[in-house]
């Protein structure tokens, strides 16, 4: 068995075929990864995109998953929505069978999948359902931050009701456990944001901090977790407050990710905590307007593959 064959295998899903997923996967050619990287997608599509961009697929390992319909860069086709999920299912099956040590996902387009009549909220929720995992946590890393979310793709009006003591406690336990196991941090220090401006200002701007967030933090501290909060979100992400912390938990999507994407949009990594398989992802969308132009930045994909490789190496 050759050295290349002995290396752990990381599967990279090429994502929405009309988007930049195939483009950025081509950038993986020739990089000296400590793992073997294979790309999952339609071989003809990837080779066609390579010709369009003046690139080569030589040296790129491709596991062929056939398109359901012809594809034009930048033009969504609901008929290919099942193809996008075929790729995800193939990657997940490979992780579950230990064929792959991890999966890295290029972006998909939630809208076109739903337009095809397939309910789809996102990678995170899809993989949780497929693996029978009752609770997972979305965390994005980059720019020295690891921002986890107590709630993910919810309308803002639905967020307060979704932050219950039980759900928040589960989220914080998952973040703590995966920082220990996946990132090798013996005792993670986690900053927890409040929900309301000024963390509720003593109940004058909302009681979620008093009734829910603070009691959960106190209970988990008694279990040995190193938690700080609830902190006002507008000061949590300042350099002085962040010092010495290993992760930050935001109560809703934009509260945390606006900051993360400001400091690390080009090379941020999305990692799903709590899954029985290792999954990292780019932190950007399909960028239909850039597909086939050669202008897509592969930095986030490189960072996602690199993080998966580091975690796999850590064992």
C-alpha cells in the first residue's frame, strides 16, 4: 500500500453545480495535503468547468456522482436539487463506513432545493436528521474567533422562544465537549452572549438573561464548565473581553456571524459540532455570479480542508 493510499481520506462535496463549488474544488489540484482529498460530483461537469477556466483536473481525485440534468454556470435548475443531496448522501455514507475520515462541504443553494419540492433548511439540519442526531451546533471559526450559535436559521421573531434552558444547556455542553475532543483544549473558556441589548440591562430591556441564560450558566459552572456571561454582544467581541477565551456563543445567527465574517470572510470555516461524523464547510454561499468566471476565492475551502485535516491528525 502506497503512502498516499494510507493517508486518511477527506471527501469534498462540490455543492450546487451552477455555483462556484466546482470552481473552488479545482483549486485543490496540486496542493500537498497531509490527507488524501477526493472531490464528489459529476466528473463531466468538473472537467467542463476546468476547460472553461483554463485549468486541469489532472491530479484531482473525483468520485463520480451523476448530474440529474444539464447544468449552466450561474443558472439554477431545480431538476438538479436531488443531485446536490445525492452528493451529500454519498459523503455521509462514506464517513459512516469509515471510507472517509471527514467531509468538507462546498456551498449549496437552499432556495432551489426547496423550489424542487424538497424541504431543506441547510447542511447542518440535513446532516443532523440523516444521522439521527437530536441536537447539533453550528460553529464558525476564523480570525482568531470560534463563534457557536444557540439558534441557527430562524426568523428573528422566533429566536426568544427557541432559547429555552434545556436547549441552551445542551448547546453549551456540545460546544464544551467538542472543543475538548476535536480541538484538544483541556478546559475551554467559553463566552456567552446575552440576547438583548446590554444583556437586558437588569431586566429593563428583556428578561431572557435573568430567566434563562444566567441560570443555565450558573448550573453548568457547577458541573465544571468554564463559562462567562451573559455578556452584552456589543462588547463581547472586543479584544479585551475575548482575551483568554476559546469560543464565543451567540444567541442568534447574525449576532455572532456578522462579526466573524467581518474578520474572516475569505477564510472562515463552518464546523458542525455534535455530529457522529466530522464535517467542516466553507462559510460563504454559491456566488452564482462568479461561477465559471475564475474570480471565486477558494480560501475558505482551503481553510475548511485544513481544519478537517488538523482534527483528523489529532485523532
